[in-house]
C-alpha cells in the first residue's frame, strides 16, 4: 500500500499560509480527520499532524499516486482551494515519510 506525507512547515510556508491550514480550534482536528478518512478509498488510512509550525497529512491507500489526492483532501478539510497552498507543500514517499514522522527533535 503506497504511503505518502504531504505537508508544509515553517521552513516552506509563511506564517499566513500555515495559519490558514492549521487545525487550532478544539475539535477541528478530529472533524477534519473524519472528513479526510471519508474521502479515502476503502481500506485507506491517514494520520493528520498539526502544530503551530507544521501541518502534515500521512496517507496510505491502494491508489497509485495518493499525493495529489492527499493535497485535495487536506484542502477540503480546511475549505480551501488546493492552489492556495500548493506552492508551499513538500512531499515524502514511503520510508522517507515514516522516518520524518518518527524522527527525534
């Protein structure tokens, strides 16, 4: 099952963009995660990480290229057009995504 991380951070996006994509309101993260999961193919899984410095969506699906779908799902969860933050996104596939998620510090 292909895995991809798509996200942005303080290293790739200005604070104005990060604020628009962040999930800071109580309950917003859980609601967004439910919406994202509903948009995945059957058997798809995801993790959504949102802090003041980064927002990252990790998606594992049977889709051949989950990265484009992941960006659309992330945009939809915030009610944004994907083009509003696409220039700031970075993507990590497979093992690189896992390493990034679990790396110390």
